[in-house]
């Protein structure tokens, strides 16, 4: 059986401020109407028709589960199983969980959820080759033929599939040497192998990871068919390491498949600029600047800049230096930790909300509730709420009363009163919520009843 394993636990820190811990880059719709995660699902969907019993499996941080469900449902792609990590321990452990969950002879096609691949036909041809090679007992990694000297990727030196060595991200001098040599490939982070072969090599070269990952897997909770939740206590004991360091750099069973399909890991704003349209800007004596913003940007006497403007944060960097974004994040966390965690849009299993304005004593949100969905039955101890219906029809529960509200109608939710907002209609319900109180934190909530088993 072919198991298409999509790794979806990355936090995408190198694309801050677009990417945040609670809404990383794989969920952003940067390239049209589909997110990178959705594009990954759609790109691999033909494999389900070509290989009998092929299944799609997602290994992800537990907090992304409802977001993954929503985005896969949007495009009508069925995910056979979710493996939810309570603690992220890098790719070696994530892949181990999937291998333990598979039959020994199953082929695991392991793919990141946040890469952009445009040439689907060539991509699928390489996948077919990879599966054939993996059936012969190899740990296969896809090596991308370099298009230019690049310092943002790791390299693999390989001759006719035989791997000589793995190399960390080089400086420009060495990147140029690798590009000219012709036997160096970009390390794509995509793999293909039998479950039993990976587990054998993991146990041999990283037994500590193997043992603790197996222990966590054996204690996993099955919330419902197809949903496996790994326990925090056992997971915390797993050493954090990548598959490259833990296994591939040590094993003699590694095969590098030279691949020339269009590939971009979208790992920095320097990479992103080649894939998306620049925001229209007004310039005077300025050139070669990359701008993403939702407002007019005017530039005078500047060049080679990257400007990323969001509702609550702005990044300005020199082109060629955007890989350093991850270096500045610890400093941002010290000053404003919430800006590294929360995006302007927050997604929930029932829909989403956007904070439009926030002060110490009042907050204004736009809430969107999906059709046939509802928020938890809840109450707050530190704030009052006012709801104004913009579109759709709301069913309001307030203490023992239940009533409907239509566009341009409103209601008041007093502090301490049990309440619920529901959308029983066929279109999105859009509500403007005004919160007023001395404390407006999201943790000021007591859930009495919840459709999604949240506490």
C-alpha cells in the first residue's frame, strides 16, 4: 500500500509576519485560491487513482487539526488518517509515528506541506520512479537539480543515485562550486521508503528516538476513527532531530533521485518573490524592491528592499538577507510575544474571526460562522459583548431564551450570562462583535457545552 504522508507541523518562522505559530505558511493562500497545504493535497490526488488502496495521511501539531479538516473539506479531498502531535519533535519522530502506524511493507511517500511545485506531470513521473526504487529497500530522497547557486538550501552530493555526503547550507562561494560541479543537488526534504526499512535504520542509528517514539505511539489516544493523538508525557522524552541527521547521513541504504521538476520550498521572502506578484507601488528613483502590503506604498531612493506589511506588524529587510528573519524572532518574542503567535485571522472549527481593533478596555472583531455550525455554549466573567449581524441569520441563545437575528439587528450579552451563537443557514454568518471590559483575553471563557469537545 502507498501511504502519502504529509508533514504539516512546521511553524514557518522564516515568513514572519505573514506566518505565525498559530497560522503558519502552509495554510496561507499566497498563490491564488488554494493554500500550500491544499496544493499539496491536490498535486498528489492522482496517486490515489493510480495505486490501489493509496491513502493520504497527515502528521501535524494537534492545534492545527480543525484547520486541516476545514482546508481539506474546502477542496473535497479525503484524508484517511490524522496523527496529531502534542509536542513537535522534528521530522525523524514525525515520520516514525507514521511508520509505526503503517504495515511493514507499506511505501511511505513523505512530503512537506509547504512547498510549491508547479510541474505536476514531471513531479508524478518522478514519484513513480521513487516508488519503484523504494521497493528495493532504499531510503530514497529527492535531490533537486540546482537552477542557480543558492545559499538557502542544504545540498546532497550524489553520483548515479549513490549518496556521497550531505552538506549544510553553504556560503555563496561554495554554492557556486557545487553548481558548477554538476553532482550536487538541493535537499528537498521529500522522501520515499518502506516503513520497515525506515524503522530498521532508525533503530540502528537513532535508537533513543526509535524507543521513545514507539512508546508514545503505543500510548496514543484514538479520539475517533482515523484520528490518533500522541500523549504529551511520552512525547516530551523523544529527542528532537531531523531525519537527515538521525538517519540519512549515517545509513548506507540512501538513494538520491535526481529531480528536475519545478520546486520551491518558499522558505524565505527571497524565494517567495519569484512566485507571487509584487504589490503595486509608487516609486521615485527606486528599483528591484519586493513589497507585499494591503495599502499604498511609496518608495524614494531605495533599492533591493523587501517590505512585508500586515495589519499589526511590518518587516523591512535587504534582499538576500531574509533568511535571517528567524534570528530576529526571539527578540520580537521578548517585546511582543503575541505578534509571533497569532495572525490577524484566527481559525476555529466553527469558522474564523479577525480582530479589527483592540484597546485595553474594548475590542472589535469580525466573526464568520460556517453554515450549520455553532460556537460553544459559554460565558465570560470580565467582559460584556454586543453582537451586530452583517449577513446571514443568527440563532442566539441567551440564558433560557432562544431567538433569531437578521442583518442590521443586534443584541447585548451581559457579563456572566450563558450564551451561544449559531448559524443554521446555508451561507456564512458574519457578525461584528464589540467586547467591553477590564480584561479581554481569549482565556476569559467557561465552556458549558461544545460540539468539538473543547474545554
